[in-house]
């Protein structure tokens, strides 16, 4: 079981890293560093010295996806052996990564079409959610449902609010892609931009962040007297930091480093929000036998 947990943690970490890696490709103008797909060039699978730094950055991003697929396959095999009830969640990692790679190929072949770029970016988040869900379920292996939090009205409210946070974060992520799609970081200087007014979509994105902020504050209030208070406070701190970086980049001309940091923080906010929502799901009580097993030393992911 420890192997399954470690592979699940690795899959989640790699997926979050891929989001940041993809952002690095975009803000450095390396989207066409490998000008074709599935090869990097017409004659080489890997990048060549002639492609310069852009080739290394783009090929590095592709190589990370290959590593992720290898981890996904290993995760499926481990889950089937040690925790077969969670096989479907593991299969998401092994099945969606190739789909994401195909979308990435279409992105290159289409000359970095902005709509395909949005789809390529957003495909990462179902993978993040699935990996988080798998870790959450593994954490409660051998623990009776209902043992961590009583199913009070407050607990139900916390569960609903935390899923509201996930939904609002998803909306903010989509709106953020529209902001980036109208901005200067397209992955290549010659790429077409989205036909929207940058100020309008930025304002819409900011409105979504304020809605998300209200939901997170509500989550902190409801979770204050529960074991989920540290997670809710961490989520609030992350959101405040991420929003601050967002405004900072807006008023400083959208520098590449701040864009990458902003996307990284958004990914962490989504992950922490998902963890909180999945951890607060209702668990009807079962027999007392698993309690004894847990007390005896069943390991859980912190």
C-alpha cells in the first residue's frame, strides 16, 4: 500500500509540475521550439542544437509527459495489486496523459491555436483532481467512515462549501486562460491572440476571484471549530498570495516570471481546495473492526 501512496503522490506532483512546465514553454516563447509532432523535427525525435534554448524547453516539457505516462502505468499496476477498488482513478492518469499529449500535438500542428492551447492547459486539472481523489481515498483505507468528523449540519455545510470552492476555482482558471489568451504570452511572437478586450476579460477574471474569495472565507468560518481549520486557513493564505501576484503582474506589464508564479499558485489552490472537498465527503459509519486496525498502526498520508 505504501507503494501505491508514493506513486499517487508522484503522479500528483508531476502533473502540477507539468502545468508549470507548460507555462514556462509559453512565457519563454518556446511553443514552437519543436516545430512538429510527434517528432521534435522532421528528422529527430529529440531536440537538436540548432533549435537553441526554445527546443530544449519544449522538448523538456514533452519528456516530462513521457515520464508521467510511465508513472501512470506503474500506478495502475500497483493499484490493481494492492488497492483494486481504486483502479478507475488510477486509470485516469494512464489514459488522460496520452490524450493530453495528442492535444499538445494538435497545438503544435495548428501553429499554437489559442483555443487548442486553452484546452491543452485545462486538461491538466482533471488529472490533478483524480490524483488528489486517489490520495484522499487511500488516506482513509482501513478507517471507518464517519470516524473523522461527525455528520452535523456544520460538516455538511463545510462539504458543500468546499466543493463550491472547487467549482469557483475551475471558473477562475477558465477565465484566466482567456486573460492569458489576450495577453503578450502566446508561446510564439507570431501567434494569433483571442479576439477579446484585455481589460474586459481581466475584470471578469477578477470578479471570479472575488467570488472565490467569499467562498473561501465562508469555508474558513464554517471549518473554524473542526479538524479542517488548518486546511481552510492554508487555502485562504494561498488565495490571498495568488490574488496579490495577479494584481502585481497586471500593474507591472505581465512579466513572464510573475505569470509562471501566478499559474503555479493557481494550481496549488485548486489542489488544496480539491483535497479539502474530498476529505469532507460524507462517510456513514461501519463496523468497529477497522478502528482497531487503525489504532494498531495503519499508516495514512499526512
